[in-house]
């Protein structure tokens, strides 16, 4: 950064910073930008995880409603065709036997799907906790880089003001 100074017959160009300071400034700006990009990516991933958790919660709610809505006969639930189609979307490989009024599905199959969903929720929650620690670390690093950059700018400003004061005297 060069500054043109015209004062009392003195016409000069000064450079209050060394090239190292300029390189450090550029580095800090790139570092802060990098942290911002990482935070943006992590935020996108967290939004996807939240969407997955909501979907799993809905599936678990549906499966629990099946257990509560239909009577169990010899370990099987007789569910409606519509509920079976929804169940197929959750797990296309679920075994069922067609009847005149719907489908027979093993109660344990539905309980296993609920357990799998709960396990998936637990894993997503654990992943979210790890990601929150990563976010905190990145925010701290970004804050430190901004503090360093602010200090560098203050130092440059003080150097410039000192040069200007010396030129005025």
C-alpha cells in the first residue's frame, strides 16, 4: 500500500508496510475466507442431517402407529393396503402376505425397523455433536485470525500515523 504525501514542498511516496506485512494480510484474509467456506459446508451438512432426522422420526412415528392401530394375531399385524405401501417405502424388502383385506406383516419386523430407526437417530445425534465441536473450533480459529488481522491493521495504521506526524514536524 503506497501513499502519496504532498506537504510544504515535500512530494514523496511512502510505503508504510513491508512486503511481509502485505503477505501476512493476504494470508489472513484467505484464511478467514477458508474458515467461512468450511463453516458454510458444515452448515449445509447439518441441514441435511436435520432433514434425515426428521424423516426418520416420521418413519418411527408411522411404524409405532401401526403397532398401536392394528391388533396382533399370532405375531402378525394385518395392515391396510395403503399402510403396506407406505411401509414398502420405508423398507422395500419387508416380508408380507396378501390377504383379502390387506397384508399380514410380522410384528417383530416392524419392531426391528423401529429399532433400526432409533439406532440411526442415535448415530446422527452423535455425528451432530462431533460437528458442533468442529464448528466451535472453526469459529475460534476464525476469531483468532480476525483478531490477528485487526492487530495487523492497527499496527499499520499506527506506523502510518507516526510517519505522517514525523513529516509534519
